[in-house]
C-alpha cells in the first residue's frame, strides 16, 4: 500500500504488516503485531491498478477484523468507482457495491476527500467523513496566481456549476459556464429508463403505446459569461481523461482569456493526459496528492501538486482521540 502522508505530523510509526501477491496473483496480508482492542487506520491511496488496491484494502480489513481490532478506519483520499454512482442503462451502481464490500470486510469508518457526489455517503451503513480540499486550492489561487483578482471561475459544464460557484463566491470573483459538449456527459447516460425499449407485441396482446421521447440535441459550445482579458480558472473534482479540459481551454482562448488554469482535487491523469496537457492551451494544472502522480509530473511540468496531508492527519488524530470533527468542516465548500 502506498502512503502519501507524513506520519511525523502524528508522531507515530507505521504498523508492522506486509501486503504482497502470490505467484498466482492472489493478494496475501500478514499482520506482524497484535492489534487486539486497537483503533487501526488503513491508509490506501489508489494507484494505477485500482482493482488490486481495492483487494488489498478488503483483505487487510478482514485480517484486522479477525485479529480482534476494535475499530478499523479506512483512509481513502480518492474513493474509487465514485463516478459509477448512478444507474446507467443496464449497468450497475458499482460504488454502492464497493461500499457494501468494505462494510462486510470489517471497516467501521471511512475518511475520504471530495466524493464525486455527496450522496455517495448514503451508500454506507457506517460513518463517512468527506473532507474538503477547497481550502488548500483556494489558498493556492490566492498565493500562487499573480493578479488572481482579474480571474474568472469557470465550470466546464452546467453540472459543475455548483462547485465552481462556491469558489467564485469565496474568492469574490465572477462565474462563467461552458454549455454544449461534443461528447456525452454523465447526465445523458444516467438512466436507461429514459430510453424506452422498442415496442414488442405478443400473441393476443396489442401492446401499450407510449408517447415517443424526443432525442436530446447538444447545442454548439458556448460560454455563458465574459472571459475576455481575464484569467480563466476551471474548477472540477476529478481530472482523468483531459480531452474535455483541452477543448474547454481552446474555447476560452478563443473568447479572449489570456491564461488558463485547471484546479481539481483528484489528479488521475490517465493514458495520454500529460502529453495532451503539455501540447494544449492550458497554462497550469493544479491537483492535490490524493492520488500518486509523480510520473505524470515528470512528463508534464505544467502539473503542480498541493499537499493535503495536514487535514487527513488531523482527521486521524481527532477520530482516535474522540474529538469533534466540526472544525474540519467549518466554512468548507
């Protein structure tokens, strides 16, 4: 398991355990000290191999449960499968499945950061502390972006407008929204029940005639708001495939923005993302260290990192000591 946090903040050492894969790729865990009656925090960041990381977490949690640990708290800064939190045609809500698996394995609490949808907390039958990265990203904007007062906060789609609006209000800046996309957004694919099946008739049954549903038609890409002569700061929670961000940067440049920043909590930066960012109109991509991305930074110097280990370490300390978590959520987005 990969750990991004500085344990010197807490004054503790890592527990003695080993996680490895057998020759047949099975995951094995060996806990090498007594955990009976203890509060155990499993810190699991999500590397490229998501499914292996999940299996490690499940096996570790179950090993601790069977070793009589008192509480097993998962510290999962980026919660995997969080984008699969809605029914899409004949798919499944995989995020709900993962929540059930973690509970069954023995977890009693989760600390995470900026869930893709806040409603995901309802999938769990134990407490979930959904921390916010916004204070750290807001601080970066104020301290590292020259003349940020001449900036405008941009939502790259209407679905991201609420998050962008929160940033705009706290920074006392204007808000712009990009409407119309070449690709299908999540909302277009959200529910197969919006797509009536072809009518079928059976012998002796005339069939039920339903009103036809008009097909959606995306408008051309437009920008609602004036970005001319401004610094454009695009806000989102996850940056993975960057094609949408690159397209947004191009349209903002065409509308007169002279600098383009992208701010996101989770920098997955999959596939060709570093190369596409380097070749694009984007000036800088700022993400937190909830997900390891050292290789991507070497490939693209435009990628910058904001450290959020402080708030995660403080959350661990407060939970272990039975202190209130309210302070960590004061004035958060």
